[in-house]
C-alpha cells in the first residue's frame, strides 16, 4: 500500500509569516489518465475536515488564495503565504490515485501560532 | 446546499455491534460513491470504506475488513456502516464523505468500552 509521509508534524508559525508543509508518497501518484490525485485538507479544532486543494494545485471554492499546492510524482507541498489566526489546525495530505484498495492520509501537520 | 448528517454512534461493549447512518441531501445521492472515514481521539484521519454509486463495488481498509459492511439505500438517500465484532481500537469519530472528499458530515462518536 502507498504510504504518505508528512513533515514537519508540528509547525509553530508567527502571524503573517509563511508556512510550508511537505508530503511524500512511497509511490508515484500519477494516475493512468495523467492526473495526480493528491488532496490537502484542513481540520480546525473541533471541526470536520475541509478539502482545500485537489489534484495537487487546484484550490476549492472559498479557499483563500494564500493557500497553494505544488509538486509532482512523489513530492508535494502545501504553502500558506501569510498565516492568519484562522489557519490554526491540522493539515492532511491524501492520495486518491492508488485505489482500490485504499485511499491514504498522511499523519497530519499541526499548525499553531507562536 | 449539500448536507451529510451521521447518526447511530454511542457506547458499545467489545464484541458488540452498531449501525451508523449518513443521511444525504442537496445533491443526487444515487449518482455518487460515498466514503466512511474515522478519527480516533487525538489521532489522524483513517479511511474506512467506500461504496460505488450503485452499490456494485465496496472496498475496505484492512483494519475493518470482515467486520464492517458498507451499504446504501438510494431510495432513502442514506449511507450505512454496519460494524460488528467491535474492538477498543475502533473507538473514533466516524465521518461520511462524498466520493471526492469535498463534502463531509459532522461525525458521530463510537466508543467501544466495557
């Protein structure tokens, strides 16, 4: 099965400063149709997960443009250009390329304000 | 607007059974595959099961295979998760989500304890 590895697992950030989260997969996430099914999710404290980014770099509706996704193959990055207080939470990457049998989440990266 | 509302969680003894429901509205439920995802207390997200739009194919995480059954009733716009032979490690908030993880419910807590 594909393993998704995020780093760092904890990310203290100063308000207004950038933040970057890395996600690596144990296999290439390029699907036979040419797409790469790598998503990013945000989970604020006490809330359900929310999809931010799909297929590596596409922002979902309503997601601020300070969030951006990039990468290819096995290496992916979520960047927040200027962290705001509402960005506190846990961020997960997830692969949807290698199914069946499974969809796989990373361990999560906790973003907090310094 | 799309709504997913889980129900059926509660406290159950080890070895017991529980059936979760996810009531869907605001979209054509019968046209979309659906997932169950869980989150143990203080832990990350774990994909549990997926069912195709018509129920023709079902997929499970190894951790629940043979014990959990995903099903759906398209006439009632409802997704189910039958959980048997429950273990302490199944304790988690269980979320239902659409096929691309864009829409999530609020979750229902399952606690397996004697």
